[in-house]
C-alpha cells in the first residue's frame, strides 16, 4: 500500500514541477508578515533546491492521516457490527447447558415439583394442596386443578395413593429467569379400598407420563407457570 | 527554530495537523477496542457450545422423527433416510435388519408418521462429539384397513458427531416403572 502511495506522490510531484516551476504560495506570504530579512534567502534556497517539495508533502501527510482515521473508524464500526451480530446468535440467548449451575438447579427443582404436584395421598390431601400453592403460579394453577379434578375424586373414593416419580428431565431453554423443561415421569397408584377389580387394575401398574413445564425464577425459586401435557387437539 | 518552521509551513496547512492526529489516535483506540471485542465474541466458548447444542437437538429431533416415519409404498426411500440419519451401532443394526424389516412392513401395509412434540438435550460433550437427547414423540400409524392410532413415545436418543454432522447412534424408549428417579 505504501509503495503505491509513494509512487503516486512521486508522480504528482513531477507533474507539479512541470506545470509550475516556481512556488507562488510560499513566497508572497513572508512579505505580508513584514519580517523579510531571514526569509528572503530561505525562499530562494527552496526554489533552487526543490521548489515544490515542502508544500505537497504536508497535505499528503495530512491526507494520509485523514485516510487512516477514516479507515480505522470504518474498521471499528465494522468490527463492532460483527461482534454484535455474533452476540445476536439465537443459540446464545438460550443458556440451557451452557450455564451448568442454572441448568441443574432448574432440573432439580422441576423434578421435585412434579413429584409433589402429581402425587396424591387420600389420607393427606393438605400436602397436595400445599404443593399446588407453593409451586404453581399463573395459569398453571388452573391447569393443575383441571388435570387432577377427576383423579382426585376417584382417589378419594378408592382411598388410593398416587405416586409420581420423575425419571428424566431435560432443559429445553433458559432465557433469563424463564425456563422450559421436558419431563418424563412414571405414575403408579395403589388403592386401599374399593372393588377387587379396581385394585387389580391399578396396583403395580406404572403409567408413562411426559410433559413440558414452563417455569419462572422468582424469589430464588423456580415456580411453574404452565403445564403442557401434549393433549391431542 | 520555531520561527523558521512557521515560515516554511503556512498556517492554513499546519493547523489541522494536531486535531487530525488526535482524531486518528481516537479512531485507532476505537478500532483496537472493537477489534478485540470482535475477537472475544468470535472465540466465545459458550457460543460455540450453544451452537453445538442446538445443532445436536435439531439433528436429534429430525433423526428420531425419520426413524418413526415409514410408508410401506415407499420403503426404499424411507429406509435410506433411516440409514442416513444414523451412525455407529444403530446404523449397523438398521442396515443388517433392513431386508427383514422391509418384508414385515410390506406385509402389514402400514404407514407411520411421527411428530416431535418437544425435545431437549440432556448432555453434550462438545469435544468428544457426543450428546444425549430426550424427544417426546407422537407416532400415528395407519393400518391396511384404514384405522388410525396415535401413540405417544418418550424417546431417549444418543447422538454422535461424525464429519461435523450429528447422527443418532442409539435410540430407545424411556423405560417405564424401571429405574427409580435419579
């Protein structure tokens, strides 16, 4: 790059010399200032040795400096834009797995919450209600009540104990204080009353359940805001 | 020394030097900052890891869906897709059992289609190129007599990265009532 510039400089110098052999700008100025004594000879010297030299050199340096400024500024802007676009990568906004501590915290709390929310002991319905009160918020409250309305009635009638155990959890996404977790759980129920048929039907039988849970981090806890049981629509 | 210098360089040419230099230095400062910021963003390990996570999940969901989709009228294409979606042991099993399986499906005249309900990565080893995914799946099977049945499956898949692409190396359903919650 510098060689090209030098080459152009040289060419222009040559052209300037050919076109205007004498420097007009430098000479008249000292005259206007009045201090003619030392300047006269100097101006003459310059004219003799290389008349066009001092003048074109300086503007070129300045131009180069300006060009450099523009280039550096352009690079700064471009690099900044590149960095921003890299940070805008959609994968980055999801910190599932990349934030190890938060990921395992969500997994642990959601697994515990699902265990409690989907287990029901006819002898201790208060525990079930407390779980719903502690762990649910927003529309999850209604969803949970609707899901369990029938189950609860039947369990009370048959004096059943429903136990849910989460077997697998995976965090789909964590975006700030919101997270979505996919949960696999096994459900079993044991009836202590009711017909023999009912007992046979239920006892020791595990039902496979899967659900996606939306959570929000509030007051140091992950609360469930929505339960998605993938109902057929 | 100053006076002759001033004389040689007319003021109108000399004056903008200092501001120009200052501007250039400021620009250089910005450029240096932006450059290193860009470098940092481009070499962010978490970003690379997040990208791999999303790629593994996308490939995993697609592969699980592929392996649960099969049309008895277009067996070859379906089974080719199965083989293209898998690697390692699973790939070998599918290749070995291909003819038998094709015969069974042809006889049963079933059409299976699958839809991924939800999926997530549970483990990702970016260096080793291994990942584990959960995929909640709904498979619809249409039998020869036209009856349709839906079945939800809790799939567990293992992925291995080969030549930069994630492929399924193991696939199964989460066991029911087996292992206790861990």
